[in-house]
C-alpha cells in the first residue's frame, strides 16, 4: 500500500522537532549544570557593584604644625565599561557636560575594558551642577556613576608650590615600578608629594553595593574602610615662606632659607609659580597647555633645577682658596685701578678703588683682587675648592630632581668644546663668570658650610612623619655630606670679610639694625640679557642660625635687587634668630 505524501512529511517534521528538542535540552542542561556558576556570577555582577573607597592622603604641615596641604570632599564622575552599550553616543553626550574631549572619554572607557565591573574615572572634582545634570539624565546614561572622594587642597595657593608638588593619575611606566597601585590611582608627580608618596598615601577601602535597574544604590552589602595616609611635617616655616614670596613678588627668581647647622629648609620660593589646586581634580588640557607653553616656565623649580652664572657670589670660593693656599692675606694690597691686562686682553672692572687690602676688596667686590688671586691659584685649584664647597653637584635635597650645574675644568672644556683652557678662562671663573653655573640651593649649601665652620649638610624639607592619630612615627636626622679641608683661620678671615660686605660694602641694603649679618652680593653677566642679581648671607654673623639666598633673573645688581629680599626675611626672623643665637636652639 502506498502511503500518502503528507505522512512522510509529518514523519520528517517529527524527527526535526525531536532533534531540536534534544539540542535545546542539552543546551539547557549545559547552562545549568556546567555554566550555571558563571551565569549566576554574571547575574550578580549585573546588580552588584564594587566601588573603591579612596584613602585620604596625609596632611602636610609646616614646622609649627600649621596645615599647608589637606583634603576636601569632591565628586568624581566615572563609568562602568560593562554597562556601556554605545560608547560613541555616551561620549558625545558626556563631552560637553564634563568639558572633556570626546576622544579622551572613549579612550578611558576602552582602557577599562579589562576591569569591567570597576568604574573608570572620567573626571574628578566636578561641581554640583554637573552632578545634578547627570542625576537628572541617569536613565539615559547607562554605566555612568558619581562617587565622593577626597582631593588635595593647597591652603596657601601657589606658596611653596614647587616644594610641595602636585598629584596626577599614575601612568603605565609608574605602574610597572610601583606595585600596589591600580589604574586611575592618584600619585605624587612632583615635590614632596612625589618623594614621600608612600608615606602620604593610605590604603584604599572597598564597598559592595546593590543597585536597581537605573544603577541607583539600594543597599550596602559589604564595606571595608579605607586607611588614611600618614602626615608629613616639613621644615618649612609658613610665615617666613609668605614673607619671602611677597619680597620676591612677581619677579622671576628663587629664594632659599636654611639652617646651616642641620640643613633644614625653612623657605623655598620659585617664581613664577603655579597653583597646585589646578591639579586637584586632574588638570584640564587647556590649563596644562597653558602651563607647559608659558615661556616663563612656571613648572620649573628655579631653586633646585635652574642653573645660573653666580657672578661675585663665587668669590666666596676664590677668596677661601686664596686664603687657605697662602695666595692672599688679609693685609695684602691690590691696586684696584679698574682694569687688568692679560697679554693683549684688557679686563675691565666696574669701579676703581685704588690701593686696597684683601678684606676691603671682598667688601666692595673688587674684580681686580679676584682676577689677581684667581690667576695665581690656577684653574685646577679653583675647580677643586668649588667642588669641595659642593658646587656643580647635587645637594641631596629630598626632591625628585635637581640640576648638577657646571664647575668647568680644562678636561671638561676639551670634551665639551674641543678647545684648550685659556688663562682668560681662569680669570672669568675666579669671579663666577664664563662656564660656571650653579643652582640657588647649591649656593645656600656652600654658604652654610662657611657659616657653620666647614661642614656640608644635605638640605632637607621633611622633618617628621605622623600617624593618623597624630603620634610621631619617625623624625629625620641631619645628614652630613662632606667636610671642608681648610684651616680654621682661613674660614675665620673670610667670615670677617663677609661681615664687612653688609656693614660697609656692597651689601648694606641687607643690613638689619640689631642683627649682625654676613654675606656676599653678586651681579652675574649672562648671554641672555640684563645681569642676574644675587645675595647670599647668614645671621647672626657670630653664631649663624639661618642662611638666606635670593636670586632674581635679570635683576641687574645684587646689592640693589636681591639684598632687600634677604633683609625682609632676616627682619621677620630676627627675634627667633637672636633667641637661637643665645641658647643654641633651632629658630
């Protein structure tokens, strides 16, 4: 009997349905029995969110316990990459709201693909109007989250900006060398914020939150509190720092004040400066471009990274070398007639004083005196004494970077310029000109060694570390880096001459009634225009407790421009200095 055609079709269709049912059952069994835990976890992650609770960084105090850098609460906008279905559209919507470039938002979303369930930071420290706007459009912004976290607050604005430093998001290079940090973490980028980052940063906490369909928190399921960072007490004196900032004003330059007995830095000014608060929430591309494109280079710490011709401040080196080597005596007479012949070359001085002794020559900064003794000493001895006094090499200050400067030699000149060393190079070096360049901090360390009797101390900003409860964790001890191998009589004679500079020489503008001050002016010619102005001094002259160095780019005359800056600082510190001089305590 022949079966109807429809019977065969029904049989085939039944087999197909049976196979489909078997496949479906197998798939369901696989999903439940084998992949069940995975889908359960995925389901949980879709309704649960894990948030990092950033730890507050430690407070930075001045030497008297006055806070200079603290934290304040702020809002941070982030995004969960796993919840973003259309990143291009989201970036277009968020760009004008957050004042960010669309490509930057897309790049940040893409960078967070590997940590799908942890928010990727888009912008920190947004104002309340932005938060309100995002909340109003929450349903249209899947994956966008707003969190509260602490950001840095520099209470003194741009005061001591280069010493304190600023924060920024960690980059890939830093991630590779600093375990324990995560992408998006804030890290010290400059100043003590960078050097003492491990001290100041705390331990982040974690929080697991259940959210509704719109991403709003419903309840906190688990919380691990963050641990605040330790605080840092600096040697900076905030009030003295403010005096120095005002005294330098809007001129380009640097001011350093340090205790010659232990290297504690009480003042570090570098102008032009910048406001570290710009970096609190992540500096905008516009502001970063403005800072880095500024021809005055406000991000440069001129106290430690700027190298300049020292001019007559270098005569401290030449004078000490001449006295210690027997080339000069306090009563040796020089004919300061305004010029010195060297072969067919004539070196001209600014003033003619006639016959004067060595001591008076230091006081009035007669170039003839130092050209004469410099030529007799020779370049090798000048180089040796300059290096002994710490010039042309890092000071060891606790900052991320500092310049070496240059103390030239015949070998150095052959290597750099393929030229021999000429006698004229020695004369230029003797008065701090030619190839000699130093940093203001190096000059401060040099003068400290003269003031304290011959010990080179490492400058230090950090004083103590405090636990979150205020108890002391550790204190930083002074570090000695060298000792001058000179006769005490040579130092004593030089110090007497430096006191004459302020009493009756080129540095009278630095004099403070009732306070004995010693120092040296400098007016350094340079190939970039008007001479630089220097003054480096210490007080009290008979028992030094404070060294102050002021430098003004293109300030013309040290005794006119830089000396009054030093006077302002010594005046402000006078009472403390006199007290320290009488009982030997720290100012």
